[in-house]
C-alpha cells in the first residue's frame, strides 16, 4: 500500500505540473499597461499573498468565489506578462501553505514546485508556513527554486539558520531592487514546537535599519518590503499602515495575513514626508497584483501604475 500511494503521489505531481505548464502556453490574456517613455527603465512587479495551497479553482458551487483562482490560470497570466515585459519580478508575501487537502497530503511540496515553475523570484514566511514545523519547511525548501527573506526573525538558534536571509538585492536592466521580509509574531498563532527557537524582533525597528541599508548603503533604486504583518487593525497592533507611517526608505509594501482585497495600493506618508504604497491582493490566488514603475536614469521613481488581475476573468 505504501508503494502504491507513493507511485500515485508522483504521478499526481507530474500531472499537476504538466497541466500548469500547458495552460501557461495559452493565448493572450492581458494587455500591458501603456507605460513607455524614452530613456526610462520600466519594472513590472507581480505579487501574491496568502495563496493557502489553493491549487485548483474554487468549485462552481462555492458561495463566495465560484470558479475563481487556480494555479494554472495564474501561471498562464504570468507567462503572458513576461512575454510582453522586459523586467518582471514575481513575489509572494507569505502563507503559501495550508487551506486545502493538497497541503494535508503533500505538505507543501506541490506548492513550492508550482511556484518554481511559475518563476517566483522571492517570498517571505507567513505564520501558516510553520503549521507542520520548521523541519517540514527545511524538507520542502529543495522544491523551491526561489529564495525566502525575513529580516525580523532571528534564526541563529533554529535549523533555518543560514537558509533564510533578511533581504535580497536583484538587478534588472541596471535597476537595483532591494527586497526584505517581515514576519508576524508567531507566539499565539503557531504552536511553540512548530517554530522552536526563532526569535521575533520588533518589525518597525528592523524595517528602519534594513531599509536604510538597502537604500543608502547598497544604493538601491527601489525598496520593497514583503510583509506578513497584516494591512491594518482597530487595536494597537503593528500593521502595514503603521509600518509605512513610522519608517522611511521603503517604496512599496506588499502585504499579507489579513486577506485584504485592495483594488489599488494605498498611499501613506512616511517619516521623511515621502510617499510609500501599501498593497495586498486578498487570498487564495483569486487576484494577481501588478505594479509598473518607471525610472529615469540615475534618478528616483518618476511614474507608477497599479492594477489587480482577477484570475478567473483570464481563463483563455
């Protein structure tokens, strides 16, 4: 029986990965925003958050999201955008795991493999990514061709030490993009045995220091925070809105955790009286977020547009 289950498991994974690749070669799905200017560089940022193991679309009879989402559909959209745009980043703000039987059965293997096939560049960790413990994350990491960043978790006494960096710098067409991650406090959300000796550090102070390093020491043209803190709270609790208002040097916060559907990024003013944008695209891969940023040579951001792509409307 064990051999039979393992064989079925391998066959199913091959089927799902193959189906995603097939749909990823589909017809035109999305027109690119009209952002062109002579002598300027364009960066297209695509992002998800809280996908929660939603591999297949919701069923037709789902009361809230009938026939919405689906990894294969998202893969097709991403592939089409990459064919149209020169410089594309694909990012995720955490909670990749947990929510469907696929996670219960495959423990995250399928999620990481599909994201790798889609060409994700970077992700951060959400609280549900620890639901099967640190050892399971380590077991699944070889299935991820992308890296993880989290600056406010201290992993020095954890098996994840050396496996998760605080930030990563990516160069696209001469543009230097600094990306760092922030995680929510795991105590009270995750069983202690599942996150072990990971130390939670204050995300505001961590963000100030990390963003300053990226913007000033590393001379990044654009700084992105992948945050799993949550968009906003009524109670006195750190959130993306608080983060934006109490820091500087962050250009864009891609958030998660609260499953907030934002039609467009929300503008806040930071401590240097400069704009910082906050965005989040709900959960389950129902939407794919997109931000296009134009840069003039050797100067700061000039122009930006943002949109959300409702995945089910682009089936092909």
